[in-house]
């Protein structure tokens, strides 16, 4: 089921829905819409709404909830929110599939799995769990939104607060904060509040930069950019901030590696004569970020970028094979030879 089909379905929800993917914000959004459609009388909501999480969920408890009759209502709602479906024991999964296959007509059930908690396989080769769930439920994937769609969403968010915004500032905000709508909503609220308290009628790139908390990915770009500038102190300062946030060094190194790979790919295409638009289309990276990366990569030779990618792979191997914390990343920062 596509999100568009889901929008039509939740007007009169029926049966079981399975939500998975990286965008948790939209899962919560549609769960609330389904709840409003099913629980129409709050005075009897406690009798017609059943909620389960990692601690309370079991196939036995779900079976009891499914068997219960709705009170003074045509339907009841069962919500199951799990951090990981992959962690559910196989025997519980099999029992769950059986319950879902014979769900009473008076029951609407939503099974929602947090980002990173479900392996769906691929479209051509779905996982065993994906096959089983899709045979008994309406399955909806929620990937992170495309940047253009998020820009429009943020524009409306700021407009509701009475603050004007522009595409450049909004795209920059996304580049700093990532594409999680939960994260963007929180950061947008901070930026809007600061703008209003300062008597500003519109946001700007400087306001965004001085207000939001950057993602690991953006920290990775700043770190890589500092390395390419030969500014080891600034690069080590990035590491220091990551340590103070208790950031996972493996995750940060993975982001740094991805950044250097993108820088190298962009630099090679530019050297072959490709312009910003052509590179954006080839690598599926927005033109704004391509421009940032082209400027950063232009400071060094292609050999430097290729060497940096190779050193990232070596650092990753050492980090995963030994408990060295940030040491491999710090060595990487101090070892890149600019020429």
C-alpha cells in the first residue's frame, strides 16, 4: 500500500496496518488519524483501545485483546509499537501471523516498527517476515522524505508560526539536521521561536546555523572539510564535540567515510568536465550540497581524496576489530597528506 492509498484508507480504517521504514514522524501521524476515526467517544476509550510496546507485547496478550468485544462502539483499536520486529522470537512471530490472519471485523490493528527495526528485504526478494506480514496486513513503508518535499513541509511549518522562510535557508537547515521529520520539527520550532523573540520576521542561513544542532552527517562534512583545509585543530575539535555528545565513533567514522567517498566521486566527475547539475543527477545529491562539496574538493588533488577514502577503510577495519574508540579516526585526521 502506498502512502496515497493509506490516506484514503484511514478515512474508514479496517483490518490490520503495518508501518515500517525510517520516518517515524509519519507513522505517528497516521496512527493518530486512525485513532480519531476508530475511537470516537473518549468516555469509553479505555475499553476500546489496547496499546502494546516492547515490554508489554506478547502473542497471548494480543490474542486476548483481539477477542475482546468493543464497548458502545462499532470497532476497537489495537496499537503495537515495537523498537525492533527482528528481535521478536520466531515462535511469537508465528503466533502473531496466525492472530492477524483471523482478525475480527470489529478490530483495527496497527503494528508500527521504529526506524531500523525491521528488515524488509528488497522488492524482488522480500524477507520472510515481509512476506508473512504482507499476506495478512496492509503494509506501508515510510522512507525519509525527499528534500523538495521536506522544504515545502518546513515552509508551511514556519508559516504557521508567522515566520517567513526561503528555499536556501530551508535546504541548508535540512543539510545540517538531516531528513528526519521529528528532528526537523523540533529544530524548526527552535529557529522560529528564536526569530520571533528577536523581532525577526523571516529566518536566514546565519540564524539557522547559529540555532540548530547539527547531525552526525553534517559534523562529518565539517570534519572532512577541516582536514582538506589542513586545519587539524578544527578537525580534532569536531571529534571533541562528538565525544562530549557520547557519539558512537563507528557511526561517525561511517559518516566521515561516506563524506570522503562523495567528495572523491564529485571531484572525479568535475575533473571529467561534468557541471554541478550533471553531478547532482548522476550521484542523486542535491545541487546545493554538490556545490559545497565541489568547493571543498577543489582545494586538493584527486590523489589526496582517493588516499583519504583508502585510509577511511583502514580505520574502519581497525575500529571494528579492536576496542580503540576514536583513536583510528584521530589517526586518520592527522595522517591525510595534502598535496
